[in-house]
């Protein structure tokens, strides 16, 4: 493609509203243009990059046995009422009405449409399993659209759904999808991890997220420094075994701690370590107040509390509510002499404490020399805290470290959540009906493009991995007014196009502008035709390494072949 004929509106200045590198560079390099908050136009370079990512996705999905279709973005509310999500999805669902006053939604995902479609067509167990996928524009009215394509309100997703007659069959497709996702993100050149994730409201089923490692990621990943264990920090089990210290129990005593409210304040005031203080919180689990205890240097993980209590909803109690229940403010809550109907659940670490400090349920007072089970009774010990850096890895291998990640993909065992709600299922060998067992598998396609841009750039601009770069080669004629140079470059362009996708900068711009734009756009290889054109010599530059070489045009194809072989091997 000749650059004079395409549309690459590069910008010299960094757009002021773009906070992260990828967003700035994609705007500056003329890949995207904002239309409204969280809504973007994909310009020709972005379109080509997206096409390349989608091609990889299509190949891997088909290899995993999934067939492509395309479902409507515009969906009747009735389907959403049937699944119940019309009422539970909240403000993120883009809702609209047609001229007959009928309600519609713009799909944020497609479980409803696809479950209904499959249910209408497939009754017999003989036709299952079935896996279908699409690559499509999704709509979510995100509270905080930001970072360009990373969190949009309109974005491109690959979503796949699988339908099964048994858990084993679902397990098999889930494993295949895990492999396909691994292949996809590897082929895109990304540095990523697959991590255990929270299955949220659905509960109990397997789910994994694919995280691209990046400082700007919104999620924290806990991973082992010695094995491939990795989990979303919310999900990581703590398997530490705590030893009781070998010291004598002292007598329980109430002491005044005026105005000492936080763990840090109280421990400094009493000259103890935060790990010697019991952190006590009141949580409301399905409307019942519960006291939750962890060590002062640990943080309560509400997802674990919810699991331990087998509760549907768990929330931290408001300060007003704790005053009503315990007659004290947040800073003085403790487990001693609380109303007998309030259960106490404690993290395993609390069970190994001796002569600890805790709140006295009286403002400005704490107990010292507290011994669990002597001074209060715990109803249940469980793993209730967030894992921390330095904790042993739950798989017994190595130590936990943290990293930030961008979620680019998500695979999920849905079970029968949608098929039961929508009465969708199959007949078995005996003619008995069962709900489909389902899985769903998403990839943020436009987010993946941003994640690559975020992971691969330098001061000069973007650095596209070979497999998804919008073009392979950037061909530049330094001076298009020099007819010999222009003619030579034109001939080279025609020759190279037989082997590569070539972007030919045929503009009448100054060389400096062309080189800057070229580095900004970041194609893997630049071929420059300049003064030595008369000798048949061109300059080849590898964007990733900055390496430059002069090559006779007779050797150009062979040189490029080697360079691309090398670059592909690094992916
Ligand atoms: P997040 O936690 O980032 O909001 P999610 O859990 O809501 O993501 P899913 O519903 O699992 O995401 O969607 C599948 C994939 O779609 C995600 O893994 C992500 O890559 C992508 N995605 C989700 N929301 C957005 C968005 N607002 N903009 C761009 N991509 C998105
Ligand atoms: Mg979301």
C-alpha cells in the first residue's frame, strides 16, 4: 500500500487525555481516533492489526473444533428477562427501545442468544458436544471507560460457547480452549500467564483468566517464583502452617488506648508488632452479622469469607451497624464478650496467637494478653486472608511474588446456569431431558491489540511483533523528487509485494518526518532507499533491535527472509 493513498494521521504531540503509553502511541501513530468516551474508530493500521489477530484466533478456534457464526448485537429484552440478567446486569447493559416501544439490549455477551438458538435446533444428545464462536462488537456502559481500547464501551470480543451432555465433555473442551488461548496469545507475541480466577456469583466451577503482565494492569496476580502456579490475588489459597509460640499465657487485661484507632496506631501505642494484634471486623453474611478475625498484618478477603460461610452475599458492616451491635466504633471491635448469637470466624493464623491484643468493644480501650479459645470461642477457622508477597506458594514450590496484569481472555465453566434459567436442554438415550452443560470463552480482541502495544514500545514508538504487525516492511524513499530514487523504490516495491505486506512511504515529506513516522508506526523492518540508490544499495533496519545494515538490492529478499525467520523464531 502506498502511504499517499491510505489514511495514517500521525500526531506530533502526545494527546493530553491519554494516560498510558499504548493509548498515547496508538493515537499518535494514527491507529485509532476517539469518537465518544470509550468509543473509537479503528483506522486502517488498526484494522489490519485487528485482522491479523482475528486470523490467529480463527485458526486456533477451528483447530479446537469450534465453528464460527455471527449473532446480532441488537437483542430483544425477552431473552434477557428469561435468563434473569435483564434485572441483574445493572447499568452496564446498554438498553434501548424501538419505535413500537419494545425493549432491546446491545449485547455485552451472548449467552442468551446462543442458548436460545441451540435449544431451538438441537434436541438429541447425538448432536452434542457443540462449540460455536464469533468475533463481534460488544457494548458495555462501563463506569470508567479508559486507557483507549483497553476498557471501551464498544469493543471487539471473540466469544465462544460450548454445549455438552456431561461434565467430562465440558472438561475436555475447556482444556482444548485453554490450549487454544495459550497458542493465540503466544502467536500474538505476548508475555502472559494463565491464572486461576474467581467464578463469582456462579460459584464452584473452574475459571481461568489470561493475563498480560503489565504495570498498568488492573488485576494483581500472585505467582510462584519457582513453579508455574499463578492466581488472581483474590483467589490464591494461603496454605501456611502457623506454629504457636512457646511462651506462657498471661492474664487478660483491659487497657486504655485513647484515640488509637488503626492497627498501626494501637500496635505503636502498646509497643507490639501489628502481627500481635487481632484485626476484628463485622461482616453481614446473608443478613446475619458475623465477626471475622485476622492478624493485624493481614487483610480480610471477602470472597474467602463468603466461601467459608457458604453465603450468597457478604458485605462489610457500616460503622453505624457495628455501633448498634457492639456499642463501639470500628477501631475498638473485638471478639471478647460479644452477643452470643454473633458467630466468630477466624483465619488460621489467629489460632496460633498467644498474648495478643484486640479491641474491647468500648471506644478507647483494648485487651492485652488475649488467648483465643481461652478468652473467646471461634466457631470456625478457615483461610480468610489475602495472600501476601513472601508467603509460601500454595503448591508448596517457591515463594509468592506479585505482578500486575491486563485480562485479555477468560475461560469459564458455566454449568447449567443459563440452560436451567432458559429451560434449554437435550434428550438422552432414554428420552429423558436434561439442561445443557455449558462453557463460555472470551477474548478481548481490541484489548489484545492495546496489550501488545503496551508491552512492546520504546521512546520512538510502537514495535509490532511480526505475526500481527499491520505491514511487514516499511519501504521509504528518502527523496521522491529524485526520479532515479523514486523509480528504483517503485520497482523494489513491486518486487517486495510478492513476498511481503509492504507500506511504501511515497509522500513528498522531509526524510526526518518519514523516519519519525516510521519508528512511531513500528513495522518490524524498514527498507530505506537513499543516496546509494544509484549503486543499487539500500539500508535495512530492524525496528526491535535498531540494527541497521546496507544491502545490495540483489541480496535484499534473502536478507529479509533471514530477518523474518529470526523474528518469527523469537515469538
Ligand atoms: P473486566 O474485569 O476487565 O471488566 P470482564 O470480566 O468483565 O473484564 P468478560 O466478561 O470475561 O470480561 O469478557 C471477556 C473478555 O472481554 C475479557 O477477558 C476482556 O479481555 C474483554 N473485555 C471485557 N470488558 C472490556 C471492555 N470494556 N473493553 C475492552 N475489552 C473488554
Ligand atoms: Mg467487566
